[in-house]
C-alpha cells in the first residue's frame, strides 16, 4: 500500500488505510480509551487527523491497539454500502442498535447522517466480534428494507398539502392507534410521520389500511369545506319540471344544482318571471 508521506496520520499508520471513515473511528477509539489524548480535538474538525497522528506518535501503544481492534470493529465497505445520508435511515439504524444491544454513539457533532450511522456500527464492540456485528447489520438492513415497503403508499402525502395531510393522519392514528399518539409529539411532515411509524407495531397491511382511512377522511374534509355555506333541501318536483331541468342540464352541460342556482340568482335580481306566473302555478 502506497503511503502518503504528506499526511501525518497515514505516515504514523503505514500498514492500514487511514481514509475518512477510519480516522473518524480512530477518534472515537482513542477518546474512549485515552480521553486526555484528544481533549481539545473535535470530531471531523480540520485538524483532527494531525492530532490523532500526534497522539499515536506520543503513545505507540495506541497504534498497536488500533491495529488489533480495526479488524474486529470495521466491517467491509460492501457490508455498509446500503447506508445512505437519509436522516430517517440514520434514526432507524440508531434505534435498532439501541433496542438490540443498548448502545448509542457518544457524540454526533460535525458528522453527516451517513457518517453517524457508520460510526455507530464501527464503534460498536460485540462479544463475538466482527461476525456477530455483520449478522446484526444484515438483520437491520433486512428490517429496514421491509419497513420501506409501505413508502410507496405514503407518496400521497407529497405536495403543498403535506402538513395538512399529516395532521389528518395524526387524527386518524389517534383514534385507531392511541398507543402511538400517546408516546410521540405530533409530526409536521411525512418524514416525521414515517419515523414515528417505523418502530410501531403496525404491519405492512395495517399501514396500507391506515393510509386508506386517512385518504377517505381527507376527501371527506375537502368535500365538507367545499360545501361550506350550502345546505341540503329535499323537494318534490313534477315530472314536467324534472324533464325541463334535465333538458337544461343536457343543453348547457352543467349540473342540476348549477341550473337551479343560475335561475334563482337571475330571478332574484330581475324578478321577471315569478310575478307573471303566480296565478298559473297549476299549468306549470
């Protein structure tokens, strides 16, 4: 392996590749065992690599421990290539690891979502080493892929009405699954709603049914909003009146209610027909 002699960290550790992932892991590793060595060094800061190199140079024992633990801690790139920079996925990975082995990354400052996810996995030390860790990561990956199967149905939330649709969803969930709403703050976006549901007990079919209920309620709310200022009345009309009404509907290609609205408006404004026909109602 070619050594970059202009990089202090790579020069101190010529036998391993000190890429960004490895240097982030080294920072956590050294901080957990030798807290004073990197006391004033922030994770992922511009001078981090140089300070790690300085700590290794001053204490050769650190280099030996890094070499010994690296193969136990860092899985292959292939094992983590499915991890992306999605915040929701980061939360899913972190919560999964907390639930399974009760481990949380000490700090996440200055790291991207993907770096946090990978660092959480890299710094985790399990009893049976890399094989146990690989099995855990594969299990989380499979669980994540199964969880995302419902995402297609949630595309309905996308658009300018996302926040209002999310509010409607929370109302439905509160009635159907109060155990969910009682444990979480109301989400404002689709992504926040998905994060909440990711660790619920709802199955894929149950989520689909839930979406159907939310869509139905949303449609009802929209319809009621359109009917604001309108009331329903029932009238008995003669067959002759119904035929006339239907001819006007067909002629102008509008609804029955729209025909009546127009006629009532015009008569109210002009008063041209009703006074003339008051004495002939039976002939109409």
